[in-house]
């Protein structure tokens, strides 16, 4: 199957082809709608087929996603989607397997499966809808909720340090790590396109607004009026800068740390040039922590995109090489492979 | 050739059977010695059964009771069913090995002790105040004191091996000695040592020298009056191998993959005593087998289920603690109605329990260990080689009925061995995956679509439609589904219909499994002994012993535990009493009582070891006695037979 259509080719399918007949049941105004639309609009452009596409999810609001896609789909159990997807991707390298998950699903109950899927570099495209709250269970704090968050289960404020999903993914040896947000369809589509094209595990954090239980969690950075000042677009090979006129930027300090600067205050050549393909994930890790939360200038885009052997392909390679070396297995010979004896 | 007949001894005395127990420290190589002796005996054509018995610790403190590792092998010139109740010969490599095994040693048994290890320090560690070899406390036994360590060190020194390393070959000395005593040729063991240690010539030489030294010691030391011979058993003609239950499970799964054409995917997490299935399957990539060592038990079964969704033969292997963790995913598989095989090698529980010891404690867990109404088929293996057949049967049911199936084995079967007459693989029945190929529902407008929950009228199974086929795209999940279309549905009437359909599908398997066969030799028995799983050998042997005393006893042994064979109720009701021996606190007996309203008598033991034939015999006699008392109201106790297995 081809990963990408020829540039300029006319899509053979339309958004409608990728839309199932099931009524979408997220709350009106939920950020999930725009993510669904972005995926449904992107897929016709990828030149992939519906029958070779699988959406797999765990539990949570985001996990209803497969029901709305006119592809193969599996809505599984809480936190386990990366594990289930691992078995599917390892046995069916011909498929495009997407995992749709949320911050509770993949960072709390399913944290173990997420990090191991990333470490093994399973060929999955993982979309993490991060709304920093438990929505389906009606408003408890999540592993990405900020400290002191007051929720139904933390009336005196949450005591827990949140996960930074991108730092976690980078620490888990992920080969593709990106961030986008639900207010920018074009950016989502571009990010998903890149994630899909990557061989191995792709991890995309999507800032997603839960307008019922955590409304406006990202408004300070994703609101139309704030974006240019608050979102730091990462472009491979380009100096990292942002602001309406590109007047702000990121520099690497002599002590190895990175920080925000006014471009006017430094020599432009001192700006950090973004390199997605850097083997060492250190700078990507620093970029993932440039902001302490969605209230400071926050990088979006592809943080890391490196090549590493993909698990399913390697597994297939071992099978094929062993079969060439030993010949296809013969069952009768296998049963004799201990020391056998004959009674006549 | 070292296997030449001895000259300075009487000819070997012929025995019909012997039970030998090799016992030493965990690091002494007793499992290896036992295993090689078993192989030599198998090649000679004996019938045999083995029982490895080792501690959970890899190396418990040397010389202590906690560290004793033993391997019992029963060889005979006739058909046998168990590894033997009590050893006739105990090889004790140190005082702890002697002390740990004395309780099971019947008077008259032979003890071959490594006298070098009976020093003050080892005696103290084993809790002996006096040296039992010297204080007369072993007068009921025939004791041979053999300086195994010093002879081994001496012969290995000539090969240039340091004394400390040379000492490690003493298990081969013991093996050589026992091989002489029971007239086993050394050829197979020599060939094995040469292949196994080919990359380490020094160790190879040391082991060979120790082995031969042991054999020659028996021949020349004039310690033993004679050697013994156990002649070949009249086994059915055919090709045989000696298999463990875990190997047989692994091979059965490979066979199932071959006869179904489904690529085998094992998702699993290492756990005692199931890990050897992973080890075995991971070797067989040229059969298209993919093995995945997951991050945890949940991921193991999850990946297997994901592979099944993709059209592979998804299997997970585990033991009790892992089965706990897999419960939610098994429930999902029941809801998704996808084929999945869950192999549970039971061990002592609850919790970590007795990891290396056997138990039948998970039957009710397999039966009921999920939330909601979540039935699934359960099959259990009776003997090590039966694991092969049961693995095939588990796959057959899983694929045909689109359901997870739990296969129950246990630590005893997993590590125990028996000779297995190889099947002709060409004659193994095929398993048809029966993948969906076309839409199965017509919309009102006449267009075609695929409904994932349209059922086969006979089996009630739904179609299996792995991704990749255009026109069959569908979504399934753990939410309740609408009958037919499979769309999410919350209405109560549909939920009840789906719940009853899922139950009826599993119950209907009863029509697709063999009838319960009863071994009722003379046809006049009043007591029926009903067992399941690994108690087969002990029950069959116990029944033989009761019959040898002139009693009539019947034996029925279950392979299918859910659903039960369709005639089981009639069978149970046709006997005066039903005795159910189990290595748990009475799990099958509860199921039988609940299902058939029969007054099944539970007879149980949970000591981490299999039943002994004598225990089953005693329970049968007790039950016969209870029947007699019920009939004429006279008293009676627990008759116990001292005899060995017949």
C-alpha cells in the first residue's frame, strides 16, 4: 500500500467515504469534532484504502472515535489499545493502524502500554487527545491536570505533578513526537500526515478542549487572538521563532539550556535551528518543556522524527530469514526433534 | 565400550518397575541427571513417568532443606500411569536431600548417599545432630555410601579441571552409577554431553569422565550385589518421543497453526511454570510463529487479541497470577467474539502461592473469573502428551465458535514427561478459519453491507472478518452491540438477547464434543470416580489397585469442563456414588453438584504435589465402605493399602 498519494493527484475518495453511518455522540462543542473532521479530510489525501485502515481505541470520550470512521475499527478496554494494536501491527504490516486515546487512557491506566509501544517502535499512529480532565466519568482530574486543579475528586485541589506527554514520549525512546491543537485544522492535518508517513510509532499530542468539564484549558495559547504570540511553530531546518512578525525566538544557551528571547536582542544566527532528525533527543526534550503549561509560549509541530528499525518489520524479517535458513517448518520433523525411538 | 556387560557380578536381576529419586542442592544438576536417565530409559523402551520437584528460588542457600531439588522417575516393563508414589531408590547428594526425602521413603528402599557431603557443616545445615549414615537410624534401608565428590574431583583433575569446577560434574557421576545399576547404556548420554558442551571442551571432558567413573564404580567397587534390569514395556508400535506437557502444548499450537493455515502469534509474559511454552515457540519461526514477550500479562493477552482481530491464531500463556490480570481482556474477547486461546499452567495459589508446585486451583476462576455473564469453553489436559491434543481442541473450538478458550494444564503436567506415540500429522483434522468474504446483509435500498454480528444458525458463531477486505469494513468493541448489525446498543431487550445468545453459543458446543466415556471394566461398579486434568494418572492407578483387590470401580475423566459432555448427567446418575478427587478444595465437585444435583463426594489435597495412587485407592475403598455402611449400617474405617502401583 502506498503511504502518500502522488502530489497533486486527485483523491479517489472523499470525506464522506471515510464517515460511518453512526451518529456522532460527543457533547456539542467538543474539540473531538474538529479532530475527527481533520482525520476524515486527511485520509482521502493519503491515497490509502478504507479496508487497509484500522482505528483502535481504549476507553474514554476520544475512544469512541473508531465508531465514526468507515474503516475497520476496534473499541477496546481502558488503556490497552497500544497493546492490542501491537499484536495487530506485528502480524499485519500491510495495515495502517491508528490508535486514538486520551490523557487518562494512555497516561494513567495505560501508561505502561504506551511507553512500551513507543520503545519498541511499533508501526502505529497514536493520537493522544489531551484535555487535561476525565470527561467520560464526568470531571475528575487527570494525569495531565495542573497542580492544585479543583475537580469533583479534588475539591481542595490536586496534589499531583502532571505528566508532560511529549517529555514522557521522548523519554520512552519515541521516534516521532509531535504536538498540535484542535483549533487549527490545517496544522492538525499536516501533523497527522507526517505522523502517518513515519515508519514506526508516531506520537501526536493534540491539545483538545473539553468544553463541559475543562473549558478553555488551552484558550490562552490556542485562541485565535493569542496564537501568534503563544504558539511556537517548529519547522525543520528553520530558526525557531514566533510572534506576529517573528520577533520572538529560541536560543541555546552556553550552559546547554534553551530559552525565549527577543530576536532584536540577539544575533539572528544565534537562534536555535530546529532539527527533527537529531539522534540525541535532548534538545527535543528541552523544547517539550519550554512552557510549563498552556499559558506560556508553547512549541507545536514535529519535535522529533528519526528512523529506527520498526518492530513488526523486524519480527517478519526474523521469520523470513529463519524460514530461508532452515526451510519451511515440517511438523512431523518437529515432533521428532527430541530423541525419538521406534517400537516395532 | 563402557556399556559392556559386567564380569565380576551376577547377571542383572530383572525388575518389573522401579522408582528412582535423584535429590540434591538446586545447583547440583539433579533435574539434568534425572532427565538424562529418563531419556536413556525411554530409548530402551520402558514405559515411564517423571516428576520434577524443585524450589521457587533459583539457588536457595546451599545444603539447606529449602534448597533441595529432586527429580523422580518411574520406569517399568508395563503400562504405568504415575511417577510412582514412593521411591525405591533415593540418590541423596547431601544430608539435606536425604532429610527432605526420608518421609516418602518406604522401609526397604535403597539410599545411595554422596558420603563426601556428609560433613559436620552440611549435617548441621540439614538439622541432623548425628550423622544418619553412622548412627543406625537408617537401618530400615539399604544404604550405599559412595564418595561421589572425591572420585569426581580426582578423575576430572586428570583432565586439567580445577577441583572447584570438577566438583560440579558429580551429577554425571551419580547418573553414571545409576545407569550401571539399572543397566542403561551410556551412549545416548555421551552423545548428548558431546553435543551440549562442544563449545567448552574442558567441561565436556570433565562430564564425560565423571559419567564413566560413576558407571565403572558400580561395576568394580563390589559394593552392589548385582545390577538390575527393567525390560521394555509392550508399547504400541510406532515412533515415540518423551515429552513434557509444556512442549506438547507448544507443538499442539504449532500443529493447530498448520492445520488451520492461521499464522500463530503468542503474546505472553514470563511466568513459572508456563515460560517454557514461550521458549519452545520462540524457536520455531520457520513455522511462521511470532512470539511477543510483552511488558506485562495484560499486554500479552491484548496483543494476542489484536493479532486475532487481524486474522492470526492469537494465543497467550500464563499461570494463575497472570490469569487474574488477563480477565478483563478475556471478557473483551467474549464480547468481540474473536478466537483466542488462553493457556493457564496452574500452580499453587492464591497470590504468588507456590510458583513451582502444582495445583488445580483455577477451574472456578476459568469458569467464572470475569464480570458479567461471560461464559467460555474450558478444556483440560490429563497427561503431558494429552496437552498436544488439547491444544488442538482449544484452537478448534476458538476458531469455530469465535470465542476465547481457556486451556488448563498445571505444573505437574508442564514439567512431567511420558512417552508419546507420535501422531501422523497428515491425519490431523483440518481447522477451517471460515473467514467472511462477502457482505451478508441487504439494506432496504437493495445495497449490500457487512454486519459483524449475524450468526451462523448451527454454531451461533459470528463471521470473522479481518481487515483488508473491501466491503467488509466494520467496527466492534466492548460496548453491547445490536444483534446483527453490531452497532452500539444500550436497550435492555437487546442486551438480554445478546447475553442469552452468547451463553447459548457456548452451551451448544456440548453437541460438538465427545460423549463422556466411562472406564467401567466389569460394568458392575457402584462408585464412579470423576476427575479432570492431571489427576488422570493417579486416579487410573488408584482404580486399578482397587480392582486388584476385587472391587468394581468406574473412572470417568473430563477433558471438556465447559460445556460438559452432553451425557455427563446421565452418567453421574447411573452410579450409587460419585467420588471427585481434585488438587484443590473441591471445585469440580461444586460444578457437578450445581449442574446435575448429584451428591458428588469431594476428595481433595492441596500440597503442591499430585495425588498418590495409594491415596486415591484409599478414598475409593472408603467410599465403598461408606456405601456398605449406608446399606447395612455397620461400621468401617479408612482401609489403606501399602502396595505400590500395580
